[in-house]
C-alpha cells in the first residue's frame, strides 16, 4: 500500500507541474484518514458479520419444514405374489412397478436445556464487542495520525526556520567578506561563516527529505498526494485537556474483552447443555402411488396418504469425550482473553500516563524556551538600535537574528509537541 501511494503521488506531481500552494490542516488529515482506513472498513464488515451470526442463532428457534419427492422403478425377482417383508423398521415391498412418494415433514425442538439460548447470547455479545473493537481501532488510528501530523508540522517549521537562517547567514557572509576586503576581519571569520552557510544548506536538504517522508506517510492513510514544495501545514489548535484520569473499565478494550468473555462463558454453557437430551416433535404427511407400466402416471395415482406425528428424544450418551475436549478448549480461551484484556489495559494506562507527563514536560520546556526567545529578541533589538545609530556594523545584529530564529524554532517544536499531547489525551477521553 505504501509503494502504491508513493507511486501515485509521484505521477500526480510529475503531471501537475508547478502547483499552487495548498494548506494542510489537522482536521482534514484526521477526517481523510478515518474515511480511507481499510482497517475501519474491515471492522465495519466484521460488525455486520457478527450481526448476521445473531440471525443464524435465531434460526434454531424456528421449525424445519421439508418437502421431498422421489420416483423409482422397482423390480421384484420373486414375482408379484410374494408377501411384504419387514426387517427391523425397514419394509421391503415386492413386485415390479414404478412407484413414487411425496413427503411433507416438519420438525421442531421443544427443549434443549439452554443450547439455543446460550448460543444466541454468545452471538449478541460478540456483535456488541465488535462495535467496541471498531472504536478502539478508530482511536488508535487518530493517535497515529496525530503523531504523523506532528512530525510533518515540526519538519515543515524547521524547513522554514532554516531557510530564514540561511538568508541571514548569506547576508552575514557578504558583510564579513566586505569587512575582510576592508581589512577589518580575518579570512578565518569569512571561512567560518561560509561553513555555516554550507551547513545550513545541508540542514535544509535534510528537512526537505524528512518533510517529504512525513507527507508520504500521511498520504498512505489519506490516499491524497502532497507536494513538499507547495504544501503548507497549519498549526495544531490549542485545545484544553478534557482527559481527567484513566479509567480501565471505561476503555473500549476492556468493554470488548468483557463482552468476549461473556460470549465464551455462554458458549461453554451451551456446550455443557449438549450433554443433555434434546426433546422435539415431528410430523410427516406422505402421498404414495404406483403404476406397473408408465412412470408418468405415478403422480396421478397418489391416492394413498398417511399422516404421522410424534415426539423424539436425542441423547448423545457417549461421544468419545468430544464434549469434554470442547469444554476444556473454551475454558482455556477464557483464560487467554483475561490475560489479553489485562495486557491491553496496562498498555493503555502506560500510554495515558506517558502522554500526561509529556504534556506537562512540554509546558515547562515552553516556559524556558519562551524566556530565552524573549531575551534573544531584546538583545537583537539592542543590536538593531546600535546599527541604526551607526555605532557598530550589522554583523552582530544578523548573528543575533539567526540565533533568534533557531531558538524560535525550538519554542515552536515544544509548542507542537505540547498541543499534540493534549490532542492525544482528548482522543483518549472521547473513546470513553
């Protein structure tokens, strides 16, 4: 899927030529990723299949009605005068003739001691569990898209900042070159500045490569094409945290596994009930006719009719320990589900705790970095006043502007990470 998405984007970009700038927003990525997710589409299909299992379980409560018909040719080796023989409950007719019969049969299970009821409860529990599984997949997808958008936004900000720094370094290089020609600075200073320009150019190429990879990663989920040269990425919205505390019982995973455990317990009861007899009733209405010479006259001779009704009892007294093996298997599946539930809930708890810590840490980092940016800005303003008064040359001011751009980038990255952490916490909250 990754290769196809990248190839499609390359074809699109190759054919579009110079594209106008477009702005990519977080909400657009989120909606597009959810709408195009194959995993969510499969989950919806699984939910429909689970609802179909309920229909199949309800079928067991309905009577079974059959209509059968057969026509055959019977040849009697003993002649037509032999008596009818019966062996056990099988009747052996005599004579040579064409004969046929039509049977209308109905059967209905009156009592199975919970086999059908528990099967239906198991199907309903599974159908409800699938909806919670889809919620969990949707939540994980949104968190994944938030991380990818965070990476893309950080690298886009870094690219723009490095481009500003490059322009300042180039001006600084030109200024130092003129000062060197005037004999005011050494050639080492000029070479040092040229190295900074080259290093910044390399940083820009690295940022472009990272941004291109990030946009390709987003394209895998949204099935859209993004041109790294013309795509602008909007900032996160600064949402307040609505996530208060982690509640394991409220997570989709816990509800999913709780319903799956309920399903398995119902299946276990149904398997246990299969050891008991099943009581049912039946009826048979039979039309019978024959003709010695022409098979096409048989249906017209359906003059003989019989009706039989009765009760039946089916009991598997010994099944080779099959029922015991099935009960053991389901019991082990119950234990496995409990372990998987605890594992998932523990992973979610750690994820929520880490995101909480990250959000608080990024707030502290923002406070520190904002103070640094403020002091750098004050220092840069002071240099600018000295330059305006022609007290000093503008190399110091250009250097401070470059340092200010670097520290502003650090502040922007901390702000992006903080807002991403807040969004992920709110995504966790909306899944409760």
